[in-house]
């Protein structure tokens, strides 16, 4: 980080500090860089409209269920055709 970046003190529960330390080591960065990366990532989620996405997923699940039913009917029809031949 540059010297013109904002500085402030932060108190963390010991357990959370330990998790950050372990994650920082795993990601080969400082605890500060780990915190910054995680904060940035949390703001990325704000671009998603989760209720709309949830409704879209439910709609897709319904469509998938309908497609599965259609496939099963087609398979049954093919099986019947094969047995009639």
C-alpha cells in the first residue's frame, strides 16, 4: 500500500486474527493485504441482485424439471417404438 492510503487501528477478536493470519499465509500475503482483498471481494457481491438471482435459479430449476419429464417421455416413446419394430 502507498503512504497516501488511509491508516487506522483495528481491534479484532483473537480467533478472527488467527483465521486472517492463516489465510494470509496460505495466500502468500500480509494480514493487511488479506483484509484488503477480503473487503474488496465483499464489495464485489453488491453488484449482484441476490433476490432476482434466486428467482432466476428457481425458474431454471422448474425448467430443468420440465425438460427431465420431456426426456423421460421421449425415452419411453423410443423404447415403445423399438419394441414395436
